[in-house]
C-alpha cells in the first residue's frame, strides 16, 4: 500500500526505545524525514546511524521532556532550525513507578505531565502550521488501561492519565478536523518495553506475570512494538483522512 507520506517530516517523541524507536525505522523506510526526541543520546545516535543521519534529512535531540516548559523550548528550537512537521507521534509515557492509589497529588500530576502535558506543549507549537497548510497527522500512544479498571494491576495514576489523553485527542479532533489535521491514537495492550513497568515485573515476579497474561489476554503474551507500528503508520498516512478522533485498540484480546 502506498501510504503517501514520502518526504513528509515526522516528529517522534520518546524515540529512544519501544514504539518510538521502531517507528523511527519504519518512517525512514517509507522515505520520511524523521526528527527524534528522547533522553538517551547514545541510543538516538545509533538509530540515526542506522537510518542514514542528517544526509537523509533526519535529526535528533537528546532532551528530558518531563520538566515543565522543556517540550515547548525544544519544539520552538526545532521549528526555527528545521521547520514545520507534517506528522507528530507522541510515544512518551509511562507510570513513573507510581503504583500506590493513595499517592500524593504531586505524583499524580507528574504522571499526567508525562503522558499528556508533554504532548499538549508540543502540539501547541506545531499544529498551527498544520492548520495553515491544511494537512497534518497527530497520533498519540494511549493504552488499553485507559478504558479498563484492572484489579490485578492498579496503576490508577497511569490509567487515568491515559483516559485524559483519549478525551484530549478526541476534543482536539473536533477542533481541527475540518482543516484536514487528523488527531488519532492507538491503545496497545501490555508491552514489555525496556526499562518500563512490565519488563521490571518480568524480572521481579515472573510467575505472577505469567498468571496475569494467561488470565487477562487471550493471546497470553506481551505485544511487540513491531505489531503496533503498522497501525500508527496507517493513521499517519493519506488514507487516514476520515480517521479524526479514532483510537484503535490493539490489545491482544484483553479479557
């Protein structure tokens, strides 16, 4: 299928591992020019080397997006030095280790910031140029946890932040869709991404994890970034023009 995105400029946050890393390769394979944001300079540089680097029109910025205002600062820098972007994929997210339902407000707010606030800052810089050019794709990585209260994994701060993200992108879709700027998202099931919650659980509680997968997922295993990215590429393509507000669950048969 011709996705119609060759030479489009793509911004990927959280690009140093997991879905973001896989997307860097997949968009580059489609002939896009990617701009990568992530914390690990070494990992980002390795990805850049693999996909051809700046001579192919790719760029990367090693940055911690979590502090307030950092996403705005780097977005303005990118806009000035590289230019407008056609596609944005927000892959930053996670629970930041906040698992206590009675965690302090500041902890809940930090998780919200990680999963929603960063995306809002970036969108507020780049979407205006999409509106003016009447073409844009903004894709958010949510989670199946946003729609399900899971008594086996009570990560309420994380789940509620993803639920907020879903409503944010649906609300924004109604504002910008008439300008052919399509806000959308995917809701993956459990992924064992390096350094994230489930990878740590595999190491610390392998038997518990096995029982959890058998009980809660018909496929009885973790998903892979490579199984999520094709859906994101479709949402980023010319074929997504009627997908405003769409959030696709890709959850391995969550029970």
